[in-house]
């Protein structure tokens, strides 16, 4: 009896314990895509145009209260470097900080990183500009803008009578 139970336990363990795990349904794809999406080139072109317009880096591209670039700052400078190499230009550092020492350290960090990735820092410069008013809006103002964004509000006619506008006489559904 003991031998039968041990044999059944061993067989059950072997049959159920050696299963491979099921694949996850929400697992991300691994490796390179076979082909890139059709619109990828358009989006890269649009993004590059926006970068060429601003050519800027801001306080959020640095670790808080430090002159160390974060990953997003490095990625942005890498892309700006390729655009500067092709078209020329200068990087604008937008900041609302009052700490001149930190601003100077961050400016030097930008120049140093650009030099590390191969940009001729003698030709391209970094200028400091105050951050635009768009970034200085309060959250209440941003919410009001977002709420009314894309909203059509037709003017109401206050006068009475008349046709009220619209199509000229004789033009319409069923026409004459």
C-alpha cells in the first residue's frame, strides 16, 4: 500500500511538476520589429522640426537641484546634437531658477555633454533664456484652457424676426 501511494505521488509530481509555464498574454514583444510603421518617418520629421524651432533644454532635463542631466535630458541633447551637426544652431537653456551658481553649473554640464558626444563646442553655444510664460501657468489656468480646448460656441442672435441667416433664398433642401 505504501509503495502504491509513493508511486502515485511520484507519477503525479512528474506529470504536473514538469510543465512549462504558460506564456503571458500581456508580455511585450522581444527583439526588433520586422518592419517599421509607415508613419514613423513622418513623426520623426515632425519631431525634428519642433526641436529645430525650440532648440531648448529646460530644468526638468536635470536631476532636481543638481547639475546632472537625467536620461530625458541626455536623449534630447543626443537628438539636438545630430540636428546641430546637420543644420547648425545653439542650445537654449530655459530656466526660472534664481540660483546663478546652479544655472552656470547646468550650462557647463550641457557644454560638457555636447563635447562628449562629439559636438564642436567652439562653434555651438549654450544661451540662457527665461522659461516661457506657457510653463509658468498655474494648474487652474491650464485646466481652464484644457476644458475649453476645441469647444465650438456659436454666437446667439439677439434680434427677432427675419430669416436668421443661413443659405440665400432658393437654396436649400428641396430647392426651387
